[in-house]
């Protein structure tokens, strides 16, 4: 019997990837799309679904109120499972306001927990590899082949590619018993190990620079944020990196990777072997088909 999967936000990159992986994984999948704020339309969309997956990516209103509308409809229409729009580090270890872009996820998780019928599903994957190598994140300098970070020299980074995250997520969607937090990580490496892999793959010498301690990063990110004229793009990457290198938001050590043996975790080195050197800084903006 086919499983009916409702995907809200299917036109986004992750929604498209997940749809592709689901259709590749099983012939017993039927997918419908929907979303937005019209409660009647949302009700029609979720009715009959075995699971609703939210792939929204937007402002706080969409991420909180938009998801609440979906959750209410799932509760009323007796949809067994609702997968929240997460795919990130473990925000349950954060207090509200610490990494404020994750506050909507905390609110949604609490809201799901208040429902009697529909069960929440939350997929944690660490940092997306594509973002990790992007100029925005400030770790990789393609011009000088330099990897720079804050924190202890041996601090570990949990990363998963978009495609690998979609593969694990597809398995969770198809597993009717999978509820609650699901933890998957493609690779866990120190910056030194990432640099060695980079040198093996691309045949160029790379350098690691430790900018300072986690405490120094904390002081810097708040100094920038507290400037009256500051904009989020000036400090958000620092906030993300701080809550990674202080080890507060690790997805591990207890992962669910082995729960789905048909999916093999993609290492950072394997990921780099798929991406030409000149494309690595911009791989985050590649089309969906290139991530499959």
C-alpha cells in the first residue's frame, strides 16, 4: 500500500531533493504539495496524508505561524506524523535567544508536543557541507586555500551534504515508526583532518588558522551585533560558528545512521571528490539536479 506524503514548500531546494530521493527509494510513494496560510486549503492538502513534511524556509512568521497552521490541520485530520522544517544542529540544547534564528524551531517543537494525536519528527544533521564551504560561513578561503576557525585547534565539526540529508530524511519519512528526534551526520572531522582531505583531493597545500578562543568569538559576535547600525549578515555566521565550536549543539554522539543501512554517510573527502576545486566555494548555490 502506497504511503501518501504531503510536502509543504516543495519548490525549495531541499523540498525538491527530498521529493527526488523519495521517488528513487520507493515506488510505493505518492506525493502531494501544499502550504501557506489559507486554513481551508491547508486542510485539503493534509487530508489523507500519512505524514506531512514541512520544507519551509523563510521569516519567523512563516516558520512559526505557517507551521502552526499545518500542525493544527494535521491534528484535526488525524495525520499521524508531522516533520518540522529543521535539518540543522541540535537546537534543543540551546536556550531561547542564544542562536535566535533557531528560536522558531524551538517554538514549533513545543507546539507539536502539545498535540494529542499528531507526532512530531525532527531531523538533525549538523551543518550543511555546502554552506560550510561557502564564503558566507567564513571558514574556507578559496584564494589562499586557508581554513580558519575559532575555538580549540582540535574542535570537531559535524557536517552533512544536502543530498545525504535528503537520503536519510527519505528513510525517516518511509518509516512509520520514526518519531521524535532523528540524528544523522555525514562526517565528523577536525579542521586539520578536513585540510588533509582537501590536500589529497585537490593536490594543493592548505593552511589552518585558529583565529582565537570561543570566548573571544563570543565577545566579537556580540560586539558586532550590539552596534546600532549592524545587520544580521554581519554577525550571523559568527553566532553559528560559536555554537558549533563550543560543542553545545552537537548532534552526536548517539546517531541513527545505522538505523537505515541502505543509506551510506557521505564523508567530507568523498564530497570534495564530487566537486571541482573552482566550484567548491559556490557549490551551495548549485542547482538541485547537481546535488542528487
